[in-house]
C-alpha cells in the first residue's frame, strides 16, 4: 500500500478543492454549498454516505474487508468565521463578513483526500473507516450534534478510535506536526451577565442606581478570583470580550451587560470556576442594591489525547515523514475544540499541522485573523497522515 505516492498524485486536486471552498465560506450548522462540494468530491468512491437532518453534515463509511473489525473515525470540520478577509489571495472569500480564517477549508479538503486514498486500498483494511465532515465547530457544537445524530455508530458498531487534524497559520513551522499526550486544548465555557439598576440623569447619580460601576467591579473581581482562588499550575483564563451599557454619556442606563469566555485545563478547575463565578457576581450586585441575571454556560470540554494513541500518531509521523517532522508540545493551547466531544467518548488523538507561509512562524497572523493565510501545499501531507493512521490501525496483518 503506497499511500505516500498516491497522496502526491492527489495534491493538485486537493489544492483546487480547498481554494474552491475558500471562496464560498459558510457559517454555523447550515453549510449547503460546502456540503454540495464535499458530496461532489466524494462521488464515485465506494462509500456509504448520509447527510445530517439538523445540520449540513456529511458522514461517509468505507467498508474494509474485515467484516466486524474495528472502526476508526477521521474528522474534518467545514465551517468558516464571521470575518472579512484581508489576505489579498486571488481565491479570497466572495462574501464580505465571512472567511475561512481558521483553515477549515484545508481540513475539509484533507479529509476528502484521506477518503480517496483509503478507498483505493479498501481491500487492505480489516475494518471500517468513518469520515466525519462536520459543520459548526466555531461555537455551534457541531460535533455534539453529529454525535446525537449517530456519527459514532455510523458503521453499525461503535467507533474504536478517532483522529483529527488542525492547521495553524502561525506559531509552528510549515509541515511540522505537533501534539502532546493528555490535555492538548482548553475547556471553554461562557459567562453571561446582566446587571439591572435604575436609569437616570448622569448629573444626579444619587437618584438612580448606576449598573455600570457594579458591572465593572464584577469584571475586576473575576480577574482577582483567577489569581487568588486557583492554583497557578492548574490555570484558568477569564476574558471579558463584550461589555455594553448606555446610549449617551450623560444618561445613566437601566442595565449593563457583559460576556466572558472561561478557559480551563482540568475537570476540577472547570467545576470550581463555575461554582465561584456566579455567587461572586451575585454578591457584588447585592452589595450595591442591584439585581443581576447570570447564565453560566458549559460549552466545550478539555481536548485530551489518549497517551497511547498520541504516541501512535507521533511514531507514524516520524516513520512516514521523518524524525524532524514531529515535535511534542510542552504545554496545551488555550484555544478549544468540539472534537473534545468525540475524545470524551472514544480514545484517540488530535494533532496540529503547520501551514504558515513564513520562515519565522511567530511573525505572521494567527488563526481567526482577517490576515490569516494558510499554505495549502501541506494538504497532501495532512491527508496522508489521516489515511496512514486509519490504514495502520486496520491493517489486515495486524488484525
């Protein structure tokens, strides 16, 4: 099975697919044009294909020759971000306010490549492969929706292992694979607060109940909570990303609102911050005689790699691409991923792939930036790694 040669042969097709997807970015759970492109790219392959009922997902099952052998899942997310592109690429987004700023177009094309590679060698597989083309990773819990619709049982029996890949436009060298055992990415939760006071004239604050300083005190207290109530070696990050109040400088508004994202790396820290943040805000509101409405929303869990599967990924990279192409990350990243939903249920691993254009990866725009650019020459390598992982786990001689 010469997957490496086959991947090189596919490279131009995968780049063309990626660039077509890049021009038609779609948001959230409904990606009809992206779904159509994926279905066209998979047409003619020996796959059992189903589409989602509550979202524009694509699930494709490749049957090997192993009867009731193991099932390996490979995942690629497909959605874009509400960002206006500013890269100057000739294949830039055609839609203002939408951009593949996180590289999911590369993930989609790479998973198509893995499906093509493995389909050509299905007789060598002693089990089945599930290809998970997922919408809604960017804050819409697409993985959770696909799990609810049965992606982990799509082959007729449970998935035994799962693997995913994520490109980075900066931070790591082009073509380098990086991962680590255990926690790889943070859990992400949301805190939504509305402080209710009483509006009035800005010159007479004693006749009103100003919610703005109350909300401001909550914001600073949340930062103090992180530094004084949590172990620095089990970190928590609280970032208030929105703060809204008022319409004019001489009007005391009736309410003030803010939203925060909360990142953590352990179950214990995640549970503790939820326990502390809500009463902290409630007590501050009470001290000022204000009311408060608070929602603490659990979102994505810690993305944690199974140590054995992560070592399998590292060994595969070193054998297929060379010793220098894999680096173990010393620390987790503070971004989050809904692939954590899959890894909560199935042992597996998630890996980063450098797709930067720069010789100095720290000098260019990171994922989610309007200037984030991804070198799609790495597509064949990404597709090859995913295919190799499935092929090696399902090899007949290993069965």
